[in-house]
């Protein structure tokens, strides 16, 4: 059976929000551009504070990385907390580490408050060491997080084998703050909460122009416009059109996933039996998790849309046979790819290019929790003007050099690595 090019999370979220395109003129306090996790979180927290809000989305809710990611509810960024503080400075870095360390709790709070059915698991995540260098990295991360009071524990030996379901992992860092979910269901639930709070949501309404008109902003789409005192640009890696400089402040990367049919029996139950999601310490990292129906989901950096189905199946078979040979032959049923906004230093950027206009980019693959936190922070800042509400200070827009070339070089490196995995040169 050949792989279907279809996002599994979409098929597992039957009640996705529907909305008309924007027609005519609307006047609100805040216009949010992008119906992903960041924009929806911003809208919810603005509405909770009494603001009127309109969201315009170029496609449909969750179209971008918000609905296509792995679904890990992680604390922190990909890089270690000491490196975050080194990158932003001790004061700003410490605040960012603290806010993102508590990010899973915010996601859990939103899920509970708005009764979002997103197959949420709260048992944590596992960062898996694939070699001795990876073990040393995880020991360092454990010490850094424990100094900050985080409930993390490095599992080794039998405890590691039991938690991961494989003896090919030397150690795994268990972060009990974290969890997993269906990201499309989470995003869709946030959208329903927005509408339930009185917010306006418009699909198929790409922005063509953004301009200042007196004391208000005018957000122009093909068939309508929104006049607002403040604007949140929350399109991140899926920013389209020439109406903003945001696209020049990141370079695009990709992440593909391959999902099996639901696994049955004792063999399947051995894989991540505690319900955690996981990723490894490889430079070209891979992720492993199960969904609510018991499917095995494997993912890695790279654009699966540019690879034939047989290649993706061969890659998935190689990873599965390395880690979980006791499964025997696995049937793979679906594959999909999402886009990531990368920055050269792997740190996100917040912008305020003009009064009343805020934007974000560069999540570097941590959208579920980071988007939820940044959305709330933007709402709090726009309502109060207090810069302390932000996880990091605003920075001036500084377009990166040769973003297209950076993307191409990254993709070439990822493809070469995956080819090596298929040929058993690397694993």
C-alpha cells in the first residue's frame, strides 16, 4: 500500500471550524493575522480582557505549522536554558526560560478551561540520547533544568529501556512538565473558543496590504478590510505576500512525518508505554510518538513533499527496524510535511515595527507551547503597555542574508543524511 499524502491530524479532527471569507469593512480593537496557535491564543486572551477581535486567515484554521507539527507540548526551546540566557542576556534569557518552562501548564489550562478534545496526554516527554555525546548533552540539560527547579530526570539502564521501548537509546531525559496532543484538534479548539467569546474569524482572506490610516491600522484583503487600533501578525513561517518585511527575518525549513496504521498487540504496547512523545539528540533530529489510536509516528527534518513515497517508506522502515525490530513489518499509511521558521541562532524574534503593530517569527520548531505563550504575552502587552508581559524584548527587524540559499543548503544536508540512513551508512 502506498503512502497517502495527507495530514493525519486533519483526519483525526472531524469537527474543524468553518468560516466565511471577509467581505466588506469591519471595525474592531485588534486585528489578528493568522489563525494558528499564536494568533488564536492572542485572540482568546484579548477577548478575555474585553477587547473586540477579528482574525483573518489566508487559508483555514490550522493550515500551517500549528496543525501539522508533531504535537509535543514541550517546555523551553530546542536549545538548552544556559544557551538561551547566553543568547538573550541573563535578565531577558532568564525570563524567557521561566515563561517557556511554564508553557505546558498554559496549554493544559487552555485545554481544561475551554474543554478542548485534543487527545491530550500529560505524562511528559523524552529527549533521547543516540550516542555518548548525546548522553553528555542530556546530563548537562538535566543539571541546568534542575538548578531551575524543573521536574526532569535522566533515565538510564533498564528504566530507559522500559520508558522508550528500545535498547538502542543510552539515556532519555524525562520532562514531567510536558505532554502530547493532536495539534490540529488543539488549534481547532482554540478557534472555537475565540468564536464562543465573541471574536470574528474569517477564512480564505489573505492580506494584500497593511497601512496606517490616522490613528488606526487598515488590514486589506481581496474582498474586505479591517480597521483596528492594534494588529498582531501571527503568520510566522506561513507569511505570504509582500505586505510585510517579516518573511525576510527567517529562512524556511521543513519537517515531515510518517504514520503507521494502528499497532495492535503486546509488541506495539512496548513502544513509549508511558504515553510520552520523544525526539533524539541527532543533528538531523528524529521524533517518535504514538497517537491515541496506537499509531507509530516517525518524523525528521526535511521536506517530504520533495521525496517519493518509496523513499519515505524506506526511511521509516529503517528507523523502525533500528529502534523497534520486534514489531516486524509495519504498514505505513500517511505522510505530511510542515514548514518551520528558522533563525541562524535558533532564537525567536519579537517585533514592534510601529506603535500598535506586533509580530513574531522564528519558533525553530517549538510552536505548540511557544505560540500559546507568545499569543498570551502579546495580548497582555497590547492591553497594558507593560513590556514585562513579553518573554523577550522587542528587536529591530534585521533581514537575514540569503534565506533561500540557507533553506536549500539545509534541505540538501537533511536529504543526504536520510539517504545515508536508508543505505545503512548512518542511523
